[in-house]
């Protein structure tokens, strides 16, 4: 009888991680979008309203900073940034670790905003790609969701690891969810000089 009790208790201890996993509510891409931008989308309406195909390769103009917002509870694969064609190498943006379903590894805003140029030395001429393990975050595995407005300078990336790509049955696009910002459009040098000249001309006329 005592042996049966010991076996039963051991079995219950083995179940505890799975029970904590089941109790943890995953953060969805729609929730993340709504939190950031004050909207009220479901996943289906978000896909209809704001979704776009992401690139395989990026530049600083298209993505100047990144933040890991959320991670699926079953994901244990590193999120990687790889600079293409030079010695700036491969960088781990976030490592979720092993089967740890704690709030700290699967919660919300898992990293601070990462300035890609300052942190990894990426320049305007570089191209880079994002991966989850060996899988690229691209149009086959992911969707990007532009921020509201006519000229958005931010978007979410939602990745799905299921076979069949981003729209596979059961896809929730949160393996992980990344928040990216684009570079502000610079004022062309000619326009800047023109503006400076006009200001000087106005000052000169006022003095006359």
C-alpha cells in the first residue's frame, strides 16, 4: 500500500509543471496589438485589417529597433538576429530557456526595446534576418501588423512554428510576438538648406 502511495505522489509531482502550464494564459498577437495601440481587434479582424507580408531581409530603415513582447508557452527556441554577408555575426535577441512557463519567461514585454544599430553595430548598408531557431521569420511563417494611421512607423511581427506556415490550423502567431519600429524619414539635405535659406531671407527682410 505504501509503495502505491509513493508512486501516486511521484506521479502528481510530475504533473505539476503541466498543470502550471495549463493555468498560464498565453498572450495573443491581437491582445498585444490592442494593448499597444488602444484598439479592440480579434485575431481574425486584425488579419483582415492590418496584416501584411514581412520581408525575409531587413535594413535599419525598415526596422531600427525590436522588442520581444510575448512567447508561446511551448516555445523553447532562441530568437536570433543574423547580419547577412559580413563579420557582424549572429546575435540572440531572446532565449526562453527550457520548459519554464513562469511569468518571467512567457509574460508580456519580455525584453526592453533593443536599438539595433547601437546594440549590434548594424549600419544603414547592412541587411539582416530574424529567425526562431533555424526558421526564418518571413512571409511563409509570419505576418506583420502595421500600427494604426496613414503613415505608421511601427508594427508587430507574429510568428507561427506549426507545419503549414502562418495560417496553419490552430495558428495563434505568438511564437514569438515582436514589436518593431522603423526609422523616422529624414529631411533631405536640399530641403533642409532651402528651409534655412528661407528663414535667413525672412530675417533679412525684417531688418530692412
